[in-house]
C-alpha cells in the first residue's frame, strides 16, 4: 500500500520519502526514509505507520506534522497492521508471529502461533485481538485490565 489517510489529508510513499499532503493532494511535508517502504497503514489520531525493510525491519510512526513519534522493530515478512481501540498496532508476520506495538513504539506483547495467520485479524473492544490460523484454531489475546 503506497497511500494512507492521515488527518484530513493523505500520506504517500515514494522510493525514499513519505509525502504528507493536504486534502487537495498538495504535498506539505516530506519525511526522508532510509529505504523504500514495504507498506503504509493509517494509525488514527493523525498518525501513519511506515514499515521499512532491513536486517531488522522497522515500524516508524509519523504524525501529521512529519515527526517520527515512535520506532519499533517488527518481524520479517510483516503485513500491514490492525490498529486496536487503544491505538496499538497489531502486526502479523509470516510464520505466525504477531507483535503488539504500543503508540510509543514499545513492544506490548508478542505471540508465536507457529501457524500461518488467516486474515482478517479482529480487534477486541478493550484491546487485544482475535486470531484465526490455517490450522483452524481461534486464539484470543486480551491484555485489557
């Protein structure tokens, strides 16, 4: 995905930059990236997630002003995340890994199902996620207080 909603505008990825445009599509800010992004995902609250490849792939969270407000390692082969009601990103990866990254970039939890995850993931109302696997298992990871 090379476009994602951001505030009342849009984020657009190029080979080495993230362009933040207003509602008319006019770029207003440019964020230089170390590499071409793998995907973009809306995070709500005027934020967008950008997955970057590397020896250790990274998730950057960028706000509407162009500031990188969080960075976190993500598993190789990660797919675009689901953002739960708490604002945490639930990032699935090939091989059955699922990582929950808080708004500040801290890893909240990690689950290794050792089975391919079947989309879509479903966010639970108070945080956490319901996950279906190719092995026909249904898992609930709930970290709500």
